[in-house]
């Protein structure tokens, strides 16, 4: 085996300059973000919601999928999609964001998907609350966590594994955690987890396991790679780590005017320019304020109606554009009092960057 | 205005190394390719088909779209989507590939979307043959070209324009050129041209104008930016240019085994490995042969059934994998006798690269 064998590599060296390698470009193309103009849609149309596929999208042509319910339950069982659809259903409108969103704006930059701002989307997910399945199987009192294993399998930093994550017992029994089989009123598309996935509202997307094959009640905490070795905040490579969980408060604006194809820089005519964007938070307490920044000066934006506890909220404002070069920005505050920072909190793995967006605009 | 103003830049300098700039990464993320494992699907599910959005995806919430039929016709008119749906409809299964697919594998590399292999997809498009609309309006005899203008507008190399392309009269009157309103049996998604787009089977994707607003019959050739200044083959910056038209013969294989998250390199267990892929050509004459390459030795692959004149064809083969590092490849031949080259024909703009794919696999 060659020393450069990626299947043996356990570490990736951070990039310190502003250039990207071919692996990052390929990951960026495989894992699309939402085009920012699509923030206009309350619910992101299929094909515009961001995607992060850790390994390969499983090919599932047949309708014989089963999900195992195993571990610390009275009645281990294998449920078909029909079994799950027979349980009480809910539809929740949920904003999901990748925990690595904003990674490309950190220096140095961890080598992974180089998201700038676009790893976010909102969908209407239909499914049954997970607790119906757990209650049906009979959770033992000693079950402290529930693990969720997908059909997707591969290598990451030298370790072969199926994608898996866990939730603490109390979180898993929430009415809001869904076993979802539909997205925007349609069967799940292959890339969003067909035929069954988990949806964990309020959390970064890594918790919402796709292509769900196995649910296991555990008497000890789950120690899968994606739970304990990835998705951890670290302020330095050897610093103690904290699990990545809920989405930090964040907002985005749709770049106004016309864009340049290559640079995506924006051009507008001087005068009053309507601006529109979205704000969200994983705290589940609502967005209370969005401010529009113009060259560092902040003005209050108008908030649109709420779309429920877990979905982004529209905001709008007007900018009186004057000739020259300008930087637009926005920052949201949620009901817990958290506000977006103006600069990124650096993180080893590039997680949780909720710094205010910057959009460069040329006014003529 | 600063000298770096992208709205005044008329040239972009080619990249000569293997690294990519932040604009290329952003374009790669905005313009997703098909994940190669999705080649399994005869028709690409919505959200897995490649996308190239030159400017912004127009936001079209209302149902009052009209397309103008203008220029050298007896009866200029504005048609609603209902008017167009009242005309005879056809559904065609069509493979579309971006003319810039493979650009990332050229040295030097033109700064644009850095596609490796993934800018391709196949969909079932439903619409009316364009000729019904042209005949209804009454083309004058002096109409030599028909131009198609989309609602998407922006800048490219210093020029503001709406995205537009043209077809010669004879091509435009083909029964196979569609004004399409549905993709895979659903209304067009916003990113694929809702509510109306052109589909030009056999051609690279740039011909299939999205968000179609205006169809104009012209007595002289169309000279829009995307027709005469972009999408031209050039062997050197000052060499004569040739228009990019039909797709060159090409094939792809699904990388076998398990992948490494970051490098996307593949790992398989030794033994017989089934391989599967797709082949297509814009010549409209069918694929007659696909060969599987293993470390430079070629073996005949089996062809699957045809899916019509304009869609990719499945192929499969078996590889007896032996321990070590290997390079898999594939090359297709069409009925006109064209075969894929083993190395890229270099092009200034990075167009038309149909060189055989290479997939690195580690066998343990």
C-alpha cells in the first residue's frame, strides 16, 4: 500500500491559503448549496435544498426496505415502510443547515466540503414521530441513547463505517423527531434519504440520518465515528471537544441586482433597493430581530410571518443605494438573546460558523 | 470604479496549476453535477440531474408567464403556458451534458465551472414541438435563424445580457426540438426553467434555453454573447473559432466499492466486481460499443437496451480485481464511428472534453 493511501490516512492537513484543492472542488460539486436567490421560496423546491452526502447515495429500486428496531427494547422488530406509514403522521416545516456551513470562510480551513453560506434549506417533512416506534417496541428503562444507522457506508480518516448518529433518550422521545418518508408532499428523493430518514428539527443536518436501516436502543452512549470523532467543536487540535448539536442563530440575504457569471459580484442601479432574506435558529424560540448592515452601519429590518418553530423566517428591508462599492450584511437575534457575531469563531473542523454574511455590491 | 471591477473585465486568465480559486469553488457548489452513483437511474431523479445556471434562477411565483413570438413572422403574438399546453405534446427522454464538462481536467484550465465528469443527466421532457408555435405564427421565408431569450440576465466578461441562443431554421423546425413544461412528469422545477424551456436533443446543454421569454425569427444570424462570444471551440486564444453544437460521444462508469469521504478514492475487495455505466452521443445514431479499460488493457462491455435516440445507454462488465492499485476507464463508440480519445483535446474555453474517464481503485 502506498503511503498516500487515503484509506489509511487519519488526519487531513488544514489549508492556510485562499486556494482550494481538487478534492474540495469535487466535494463542492457533489454537495450543492442552495442558490441564494432561492431563499425567496418559503419551502425550498426539491433540487434547491442543500445536500451533504457523506458516502454514496444508495440505489433503492425495490420497495422491500425494512428498518430494524433493536437493542434495549422488549420487542425487537423489522418494520416495513407500510408499517411506518400506518402510524400517526405529522408534517413539519424544518430548516436544516450543515454544521460545516461557512467553513470556506475560516483561516486556516479544514479540508472538507468548502461551504461559503449556502448549506441550508427548508422543507416540509412528513413522517411519524419516532416515539411511536420506540413506544411500540417498548424501550427498557436502561436505554440512555438511541442510535440511527444509515445504508450509506464508506471511509473517513482511515475508518470504515456506516453513517450513524445518536440522540439521548429524552430528545428521541420528542414529538418533533420524525421518521420521514415524504418531502414537500412527495416521496423522498433518493438524495434526501429514500425511502426513510430521520428528521431532527433544530439540529444541524448531521443528526437527520438518511437511508435509515437500523434504530438501536443503547444502555451506554453511542461511540460511532460520526458521533465521537467528527462533528465536535474544538478550538485547537488538542483542546477538549464539545459535541455539535443545535443550529446557531443565523441569517442570509439574497444578493440584489445583477450578477457577474464568474465572480458572482453584484451590480445595481442607484436608488431604493428592496432586500429580502431569511433568518433561523436552532434554539426553537423564534427570531426576534434582524439588522441590515450597510458598510458597517446597522438598520432594523422588518420581520415576515413565522412559519412554525423550526423554519426560517423571512425578513426584508430597503437600501438607498449610492454610487460606489458597498458591503451589505445581515445579522439575526433569537428569543434566547443570541446574536450572530461579525467574524467567525474559528473551529478546527470548520463547524458552526454563523458570522454575518458579506455581499459586495457595485452601484452605478 | 476599481480596476478589479468584474463588470468591466473582458478576459479571465487561465489557471496553470492544480489549485482552484474561491470563484471556481463557489461556481462548483452553485452548479451541481450528478453524483456518479446516480447513473444507475435510467432517468435522473429531480435534484440529481446536473445544473448550470448562468445568472440567477428567476423567481416565478405567479402563473401569468407569457412567451413572445416575434420578428420575421406573419403574426407576432404572446402565448401563455395554457396556449402552449393546448398544442400537441410529446415526451422525449433526453441526455443533456454541459459543453464545459471535463474542463477541470484540462491544463491550463479556463476559469469557469470546474466540472470533472459529472455535468450530465437524463430526463423525460414533455412539451410541444417548437415547430407548432413557429408554424402558427407563420415564419417568413427570409427567417434564417430563430433566437431564444431567457428571463435570466447578468454580466459575463464585461457584457450585460439576457441568456440567449439561436438555432438555424432547419434545426428549429425539427419534430424533436421541444418547448417543454414538464420534467419527469412534473412541472419544471424552478432551476430547470419553470415555467417553460427549450429542449434541443443531441446538443450540449447551452442550446436548451431555460425560463423562455422570447422567440424571435431573424433574417440574419443571431449575434448574442452566448452564441458568438461564448461556447466556441478555439485551439488557441487567437485561433479561428468553431461553434459548440452536438455532444461528442462519451461514457462514464460508476466508481465501484466504498469511497473515502474526502478524496473520493475507491476501495474494493478482490474478486469479480460488477461494473455499470452509461454511454451517449449527440450524433443521434446510437452507441455501438463500450470498452472497459483496466490499467490500459481494454475489454468489451455489454450494452443494455436503447432508451431512444437521445438518451444514454446502459453498459456493464465484470472486472476481476486483483490486490493493488488500479485505474479503471471506459470508452464508447457511436454508429458514426467516433470513439472517445484517451486524453483531452485542449480547448481555450475548456469545451467538449470527451476523454475517457479514469477511476482510481485500491483493491485489498
